[in-house]
C-alpha cells in the first residue's frame, strides 16, 4: 500500500475541494482523510494501490471547477488506520 500526505495551497477553501476529493477518492478506492487547515491550505492523507494514489494526486493538481491550486507538497506517510475516505471538519 502506498500512502502520501498532501498539503494543497491556492484557492482551495470555500470551493467544495474537500467534498470533491471525498468523491474522487471513493471512486478510486483510496483510503484516508481530507481537512481544511487554518493557514488556508487543504491537507489530506491518501492511501491505496500505487496507481490509484498517483491518479488522485494528479487530479488534486486541478481540483474542482472553482478551485485554483497553486502548489501541492507531497510526503510519504503511514496509511490510515480506518478504511474509507473521510472529510474532517
């Protein structure tokens, strides 16, 4: 299982980014979570097979229709303990 922590910056609050990511992750069979950060970024933990994690990471660079992604920082991470993909907060 491949797992990554993403920090996504740009116009990502108030544009449905978290709900969009839950939908895409569920479609791809990716586990993890997504949440807004107080600094205006969105943070996510994504885990699953390599192809699904890479595809979700690629999709996050564009995001939902109203988002404007400036950058994504990616780090390797430990997979989540819970199955499924959840929005936090």
